[in-house]
């Protein structure tokens, strides 16, 4: 059980993140918003990127507009309105309770059920719990986080890595850095259907990518690629399913950490960057049924870093 007696969040703070990750959890707390305030609690998010887009986010707000929507108190942010619209309040303490288990979320406030939702596959897994400020002050007290355990099958040990072709590489259990060359470094596990995630950082407009259902053996198919290439107006920018679907990404990923998710089921692949879906195809090569995941560097004088590399078996 994680306990926190009091937390004051202001417009100058980036918000509060739990110090560890949770998959399934029961979260209870009391909160008080400033006038006009907008806030959110986010579960299953990394500490980078856009947590409200990436994780399971429920909105908390003054609700002075008096209209139900996907950004009112109890809404699943941007996707599902609350079950009921509460009267607008501020400078009042409310008791909130979340229960998140597998793909099921429930949220209650002051004993009233405001949200019940079945989550999409890419919202499964584990991550940090985050209280987002959204440029308004609010207060949290009596925060309790109960870990309800895990029911997912994770792959987060990729050793031993095996290099196909060249490049300069540094690798660890679930992280790697590639630079100065042309090669693909494959992790050991063989996967067919999965949800892949990683935090990625590229510099000097690096040309790189991630190959799926491939092999380090040059006599075997190297797999299909999800591109890492920061120029937005390139033929296949970051998030593209190379040769099959161009990414619709609208934000530059150069020189910053971003969160990449790739879901592969059968011949369908979907890609998210910082929680925003940027590419999907139902036309993966029929002959690629299972294989290894490989990290690519494809240019001199550049570098790509991957960390928190993880796959969820589906």
C-alpha cells in the first residue's frame, strides 16, 4: 500500500508521478480544485511524452460550462463522457476512488459512479500513476494506492542481442543505443502477436527503426519496419509502417524522448507516438507469422536510444 498524506500541485509544477509502476490498482484520495481548474489523474503512463494521451486518464474539473463532454469530471479524457454530469464546484473537497483491473476501469466520486469503461488493447500493461496539473492549482490529501497485482505476460529481457550487419551498439537487458552505421540488433524472444512499447530518443535526424517478426539470420526475412525518422515532411516519418502506411505524425520527435507503441495482431499493425495513433495497416506480409524484434540504425554520425523496451504477449 502506497500512502501520501498531502500534495499541493500548482501551475509551475509538472505534476506528481508515482515512484513505481502499477498494472492493476485501487486508488483513493480527496481533492480540491481552484476556481476554473482543470486536472486529471492518469494511470499506466510513462513519465515522458503526453501522459493524458498515453495512459488511462480521467478528468477532474470545475465544470463551470455545465455541459457533459469528454473533458468533464469523470470523463475518460477525450474518448468517453461520464455516466452523469455533477453540479459545478470548486474549493470543495471531494472523495475519489478508481479501480483499474485488466481492461476494466471504474471511477466514483463522493459515492456516485461516474465512469465504467472497457479499455482498448493498447491501454493494457503497466505504468506510473500521474496527477496532471494542466496549469491550475489543486490539492490532494489522503492518497492511497493499493497494488492489485498483475495478470499480463511481459517480455522485458531481450538478451542476448544478435546483430545483423553493422553499427556501433551498446545493449542491456531492456535498453539499447545504436549509432554510426547500418545494422539491426535483434532481441532474443520470438513473438507473434504483441503490444510493443519503448521510450525513444534520436539525434541529428537519425534514420532508424524497429523491425518486427524478423531474424538476425541473413538467410531469413528481416521483418517489417516501423520507422524512426524525425523530419515531418519525409516520405516515411517517425511512426510509419515502412512501405505500407505513412505516419500522420504532427509533432517533431528530434532531440527529445518520445513514447512509441506498436500493436501487432495477425496481419494488422497499429502505431502510436506519445499516445496518438499515427498509422495502421491490415496488410502485413502474410509470410511473417512470428519472429524477433530488432532495433535499427541506418545512418552515420547519428544515434538512436531505446529504453524501457517491453512487449505484452497478446
